[in-house]
C-alpha cells in the first residue's frame, strides 16, 4: 500500500496595494482570507493522517510476519490497525467539513462579481470562481475515494486476523486495496493541480488589479 501524498494547500494572505473605500480588491482579499481560514482544520489534519497511514503500514507488515502460533498478537495488532483506520475516518470528516466551510465562504465572490462594473475584471473574477469551484469538486472526489480506501483497508485488517483465511482471498482483498489506492493517488494529483492553477490565476488577477491602481 503506497503512502498517500499530502495535497497542496491554498496559499494565504494576499498583498494588494492600498486604496480608498471598500474596493473590489479589498473585498476579494477578505473573501480569500476567510476561505483560507476555513481551511485551517483541513491543513492541520494532514500530518495526523500521514502519521496514521505510516503506522498502519508498519502494523500490517508486522502482522504478515507473524505465524499462526502468534494468533493472539495478530488479533491485537489487527484491532489496533482497525482503530487507527477509524481515527482516519474521523480526521477525514474534519477535513471534509473544513473544506465545505471554505466553499461556503467562497460563495461570497458571486455577489462581488455581480457588483463589479468593469467587464474585464468581472471576467477575471468569474474565471477565478470557476477554478475554485473545480478545486472544491476535486477535493470532494478525493475524500470519497479516500473513504472507500479506508473501508477496504479495514476489511483487510480484519481478514488477516481470521485463522482460517486462505491466501487467495487475502490476496484478492489486497489487490482491491491497491487498486483503490491508485484511484486516491489520481484524485490527489487532480486536486493538487487544481490548487496550483487556482493560485496561479489568483496571483495573475492580483497583479492586474495592482497594476491598474498604480
């Protein structure tokens, strides 16, 4: 089972040139900062998820190295791995909730787009919105795939503790886990790419705004 790469996070504070009144630039800045803050829990759980993934991998390898004469130890380690997987599902729920909160904050850009009179700037903001919406969608695909992976891993952890489990059935379940892990890796890559593209587009938009204000 390959380790899952931690997804790239949205870059935070913007640096816009100061201007009088509640400008479009300032409003955009506030929306993006609020969105970034809502993603705090998402960022915080990443290291914990990675730590548990690594621990479970080590547990699984140690279980497979045990013999039938060590069944009690096999069962103990199996339950430990399942408990760790359940904790990952809780962390995933926290991550999902954090990103949903961020998505709700970001909907404020819709009102900003409506109020923007400059057609070029309006088009830039619409492009920014579309890119971020796609990013949130890709994160949803990742969490769905990751949850399915954890459920399959839990099944595998339980199976290795069954005394009469045959190797062919165990290999079949292992193959399922590995196949699902590949889907997770693809989802992570897609989410990372969307995040990078959003950050690039955001920076370009800010540069254009600042140039117009000079």
